[in-house]
C-alpha cells in the first residue's frame, strides 16, 4: 500500500534503532543516545534549583513492594514478573530436551522476588515511607529507570522497554498541586524550546477490564491526569511524551507516607518518556542531526 | 559479632545505594552515578580510536535469540524470563483474590517474548549474523546494558541487576586474539590509573550442575577466560570487575557469523562490571569523593 518505508524501518536503516526480532524491543545506536543525552541535560538544567534528590533505579523492583502498590489491580496486562529456574540436574536435563524439541520449556521457571519496574516512581514510595515523617515542605525526587510494559507494537513510540525520567513530589495538597501546575508550564516551554508542536490534554490510564472503565471515567472527572502529546508515528493520532499525574492520597495511604505533622501525604508525579521524546525529535527534525534547526541543537547540546 | 556496619550498610547510610528490600536490587544515588559516569568516560577516552560501533541495549532481549544462544544449557540458574498476565476479566478477579489472601498469584502469568539480558554481548550476535559477511578486518562493538542474574546476595558486588559495558570483537582468530591481548594490557593500566590494586587470574564461568564441572575444567585448560580481580566486600577473596573472554568459534557457529571470505568468524569480548568498579573505587578510596586522591579524581572527572 505504502511505498515509503515506515518510520521504524527508517530508524533501523540509519542505525538509530537496532532490531531484535521482537516488536517494541530495540537496541539504541550512538546518535539516538546523543538525542536522549541532550534532552536529559535540558531536564537537568531546568530543575537545577529544585533541590530534588536524584536516584537512578535498576529496571526491576521488589515483588513484595509491587504487590502492595496495587499495580496488578489496575494494569495486570502490562506487568512483567521475572522467573528463574530453581531445579536440579534432572530438571535441567528435561528442560534441555524440551528446548531441543522446540517445546515449551519454562514450566519449571519459578517466580523470583523481582518484577520489572512499570514506572520510575513505583520503587520510591516504600523508600520514602521507611524514612518516617517528611521534613516541613515535603520532598521532591528526580528519578530515572528503564521501565517495562507488555504491549508489543510496531509503533516505535510504544516500546516494551523504555526509559522514564520522573519527578515525584510528596507533601501537602497545596505543595503537590503547585508542583503539578509548575510542570504544566515547564513541560510545554521545554518542548517549544526544542521545536516540537504539542498540545496538552486530559487523559486516563489504561485501567484493565470492565471494572477499569469506571476508573477511567473517575480519573477524567477529577482531572487527575494530563498528557503532553506530539504527533510521532501513530497514524491514529499524537502520542503522549510527558504526563502530569495527581495521585491525591492514593500512594500516601497505601504506603503510609506522612507529612511533617503526621498527616497522610499527597503525591504527584511528572514523567518524561525519554525514548518517545527522542523519537518525536527525530520525526520532526529529520534523521540528519546536523541539519536540525540551530536553536534546537543549541538547546540540546549547548 | 562485628560492631562495624557492613560496607553495604555504609553505602545505604551515605545514600550511594538505596535499599529495595531485595538482596542485590538497589537504587543508585547521585554520587554513585557520578562514579559510574567518571569511569564510563575513562573507557570512552581509552577506545576513542577503536572505530567501535556503539549500541546501548535495553535490559531485555528476544526470547527466541536467548534460546538459540545456548545460555539455558550453561547457566539456567541465572536467567530471568519475563512473564505477563494474558487473561480476561474473570481470571483477573481470581488473581486479585489470591493477592488479597496472600496466596501465590502468578500461576496465570504466561512467558513473553522477552528474557532479561544476561550479558551485554548476547543481543549483538544475531544482529551481526543478519548483516551477512563482515567487512575485511572484522568488526568491534562497544555495548552497554543493564543485565540480570538470579543470584540474590548480601555482597553489594553481587547484584541481581547491574550494568556491563562490553567490547565485542569478531573476525579471524588472529584479530580476535590480538583484541584480547590488547585489553589484557589496557584493563590493568586503567585500573592502576584509578588507584585500584588488582591481579589478573585465569577463570571459569559458573556452568550449572554435574555436567558443568567438565566445562569449567575445559575452559580453564584452554585459557578461554581471564578476570581482573579487586578486593571489594567479599571476605572470602577478591571480586572480578573485568573479564576477558575468548569464545573461539562458539558464537560464530551458533549464529552463522562469517568473515569477509565466508569462513566462520571467531569472537572475543571484554566486559567492564560498571557497578563493581564503582564499588571497588568506593571501597578503596572511601565514601567521601572529595577526599579521593587527586590523580584518581582527575582521571575520572577531568
């Protein structure tokens, strides 16, 4: 139908992404990583005076913490549990025979204590709760993580493993709402500085199943989630490259996170979809980084 | 027994690592990441003239490629397969009831197309094979990945999720052996430049089970693996922070990787255990980065 190679194939051809044979799972070439690093440094400059505590998480988190988070209630279809072989010699012999015969061989894999991290903020809540009442004024975290969501897709902007840099604010309702308001101004300003045409929209998370429908409606009615959207590679419409989420006291209650005076803390977070931002920049400014508008190059690479 | 806090607890106290409740699974604080970034830039300087193709991999790889690699034959106990919930509403209801009752809830998780990457070189072999015969002189890759090995431990230098930067050479036996020889000189020089007392030793991989014993002996007899070892936090002895591996034609045969004249390529790789290197530096130079020897600071941060 379309003689033009797809955007994903163009990214493969030019070495920005490297195919793995699995939809949504790609190696990243050097130029792609330069785009990521450029935008990452723009974020770092933007938050230079925020006094945020910076933590980089590995791509997996504690299964016990994951279970407590409630993720399986809302998004069971997206989670990835990690399983390992815990057998002995004769189990191994059987496993190798199954593998050799092209049969299912993972029956003896047992669930481990590790679950792939679904969003960069999930591992921080139990850490924060364990520290006791927060200092006056609350706290802000600057987090990053590779994250996993099980949604194989040929849209390059819907990867199974992708990076999020995420800011999490915990404090009083006023502090938390002010944080989100601030980011709802900063986000568009940053995207305009790198030449991305955007709009902000009310949004909902992909809550699972029949019960999920009500949660989507409730989230929208209370205006808990906004997204910053840019047209990338989905012909059906633009893709979210940032989100702005107000959790009210959901995580504060779940984890027992308390403000200085002992009340249940509220939380909010703002996430940058780093891979989606890189893809949006490549889509809008083209695959020759040297030909990008000077103002964009300067913003990204100084 | 020991009134001194363990090295791991000291790292927690000073914020270099952040506990998750799971052994071998830690967040990384800002100063820890500065050490990682400093050593990473030393590597980049060292290889500036190597003309290596740089690829950054996500922490998971194709299950089909993983199966073909032979990893489950050698190290089944270390691998992590990724499983997801593929059920419908009533399965979800059952799952939530199991979770609420504190029962095993992962019975309906099905294996996905993703396996956690066990070493940064595993995803590159099928990519290289798919490109057809290599150019004359072969190729060299500069790879990085978060990797997973299922070996929970309270030794901070034995993490379940950790970063490897790895160089992979493919070519003729002469090219590949010369690459390993070069790194066996470069590695110690780099570690001396950052003040780490080291030794190089013949080594073997942790091949599984009774059959694995013979493989360990064979690997040692043929001198296929060397490690660069530094004392970190294991009272039983030093820990490998680099490895130098000669695969002969193992991966070339497995994947069908060919030299320019159509012969089966040989491969070798050199891996930097980035987290172990950071821990070795913190152990040897102390937890106050500003008090590190000037020559070390200058080498890492210029």
